[in-house]
C-alpha cells in the first residue's frame, strides 16, 4: 500500500512579508522559519502523517546543516521511507526561499539549481508501491523512466502540470492535475476543458482542473464531468496547496473511491493546507481533512 512520491525535496526558508520589495520600497518581515519543502516532500510528509506508508525520493541531500535538518524531520515520521534519498559529502542541499504576502500568494527564490542532483529511479524503488506521485520539476527523462517502470509493473501514476499534447508522459498516466490559472496564463484563448480533453486523447487517464480557490473540474476518462466547489477558508499561505491536493486525492484513491470523490478529498486537503503557514511546518491529521469534506460540494455537470 506504499505511495512513492518522487521529485522535489529541499529545505524551505519561509518569509512572511507585508509586500514584495521593489527598488523604491523595502518589505517588512513579520515571521520566518525553516521547513522541509519541495513538491514531493510536501506530499510525502502529509501522507505519512496521515498514517499511510510513503516512500520519498528524487532530489539528493548534502551532508550540510540543511540536509541534517531535513533528515531530522523525516526521522520523525515512522511511516516515511527515505532510504532512496542519497547524501553527498560536500554537496549543498537544495534550498528555496518562499516569500509570502498577506493575500496568501507566494514567490520563490531557488538556491543553486545548476548543482541539483537526483537519484535515478530503479525497480527496487517501486517495491510494494501502489501509486506513484510525480511532480514535473527537473529533467523529463528521469521522470519518464520512473513512469515507464511503473507502467511495466501495472502501478498507476499521478502527475501534475502537463500542458502539451506531445509530452511523452501522457500515455503512461492514470491521473493528471492541471491548473486553470496556468492555462489562462499560457494559453489565454484556450478553455481549460478543451485542453484537458485533447490531453486525454494522448492516453487513458482522468484529469482534474484546479482553479485556486474557485470551483474545480473533474473530467473522468469515461467522459463524465464533475464540478467541486471547495471549502471556503481564510488563506494564510497558498504554498504547497497543489501538492497537498494531490495527497488528499491519493488518500481517496487508496480508499477505492472513484476519481471525483477522491478529488473531493483533494479539495478539502488543499483548502486545509492554505490555512497554515509553511508547507510542512504544521502537519494536520486526516481527521482535519475529513472535517472539511462536507463543505466540498460535488456536482455532476454536462459533459
């Protein structure tokens, strides 16, 4: 029943600002702290905190203070398997500064990305794995290799943020999450539903279209279409909301729920994430997700 989360792993520096700094105006910091971050680590830590056996791999860590801090957090989660995260002497662990403004929006400063190292996927990484959770940051070939290994073993793959119909990962997917905000930014004249259906034509998978705090859309592979109105919450920090959406969705899928019902769990989990500062600084129990489920309204809509 293990879930493999593969991709970004780093130590985040969370900085709450009254505004983003400009040439003419300084910003004032009201809060700062470190927490383990990166899309894969965010998802994995929340899943493990919910009691699900979870394996984390992707970015390697160094033997520096940041790496030690991340490993200390991992050690506090008995359901988390990190044996595939390599440690390199003299290597600087990935870092990211998350600048969060009062509206909950965030900007990122990545530290030394040219030095980034990743542990290549191997068959033993997939031992006892029931779902693979991939993010799209970093080299495509290494993610393609993992998806191919998973497909060969009949392990379903969930991924986010593919917007091109020629992406070679599409035939290997079982579920895809895309952002309507990104579609509007990249393809302003293209409805997200149309793009999603075209992406589905390159494979056989379900698509979930998120839209920040607005209603999200589920396009099932059987042609069904659903709308989910997310719970209304006071957003403190939207960093990692998409990662924890995927965690909630995976939790639902592992309970045997159909994709639309699983996406309700994702909506509740992502909304819960927005109410806390930092991505893994404050981990909430699955009961807190369940408490928001009734406020995540699922409706069937015309296909």
